[in-house]
């Protein structure tokens, strides 16, 4: 059955990817599961010639901001990522054949504002879902890379210039 809406794969384009665990189960809750997922992501980046600008792994979902030189390879990238994580989690839990992933969603990034807003959203996600009080407190994201290589002022400037819009805050105004 085709995905609705259909995925559009364009080469040399930034994508915001997100996927959640089937029935929102916290199968990535352990630090081992998150570290395995992070390390696998790093190895697939090289294998599939992709660039990752930002990523976060939470207990039941992840977000990645990436660019693939060959857009048609994105489905294989995701299949490999999900397949290896599924195998590893099911092996660890001795639950062969369990469905791990529900689906994934991709969005083409169209503007610089869209890019930076998604970049910030990814790093803010652990706070949004109450996994951490501060971005620095969540070790399973690219935030620490930017903190070390670009500095706190650079990150703060990105958040000031491209704030995250949380539409749930606007519900009362409709």
C-alpha cells in the first residue's frame, strides 16, 4: 500500500525526518538502545553519503535533519536504520518479529527559516517531551556537538533568530 501522502525524494535536498515507535512504546528508553541508534546513524551517514545537520533520539521517536546526495537512496537509508534497530531491540528483548516502527514522515526543507526552525525544534524536543530541563541535559542529540564546536552564543543566536513555534500554545486563540 503506498504511503499517504506519498514520499517525494529529491537529490541534494535537506529533509526533516521523524519516526515513532509502534504504539508509542518506549523501546528506545535505555541508554544502550539510544547509543546503538546514534552509532548506527553515524555509520549510515558515511555509507549513504548523507550529511546530518541535527538529530535527537528519544524513548519512542527520533528526528533527523539530513541531506542526501541521492534522494532516491533515502528509503533504503531509512529501511536499513529501522531494520537494524528493530533487529537489535528484538534480539535484546527476545521478542523476535515484534513490530518496532510505526512509520516515518519526511518533509523537504524549502527555506533557510524552515531549516533553522527544524534545527532548533530537534534540539528543543527533549525539553518539549519533558525528558530534560535543559538542552545540555540530554546526551542523545547533536546539541552537544554544536555547543562544543560553535559555542553557546552561536546556539542562542540561532534560537533567537529562528524561534520554535508551538501551535499547541495558540489553541485558545482560535
